[in-house]
C-alpha cells in the first residue's frame, strides 16, 4: 500500500477572502490559516508536489518462538525478519515456528 505525501512549496500566498499575504518559508503538507481571517483559501495556489511512498513489503518470519528441528532448542525472535538465525545450541539451520 502506498502513502501519498502532499507538499505545498514555500512562497507568498494571498488570502482569497481578505487579501492578507501569508509567507510559507518551508514546504508544508497543508496551507496555514490566514492570520487575519483564519481561512485557508488562497488565490493562485501553485500545484503541490505529491509523492507516493511505498510501504516496505512484510517480513517473511514474524517475531515469536522458534524451535530447532535438529536438537529441539527453542529461541525467541524479537523482531520480524527475512532470515532466521542458526540454532545457538547446535548451529543447525533448521529453525521452525514452535
């Protein structure tokens, strides 16, 4: 799933309601309220930059208890991971969910 990030560029924005000039000094995800009338409608708004940020694919193995099928040793994996470690007891690469 992708997340959309919208950024309005820095610059001068003139309030559509009262004409007050508002300066945006850094890019922002939303336009500020007009300090005079409190509205957020501006004249000639430049096209905002829209970026899609893709989510990282899920990890192959969830956090939890795993057991070595070679010797029966159990190990807790505290974070999701794409690779399971070798058994700390016998060094076998045979960890399975317990």
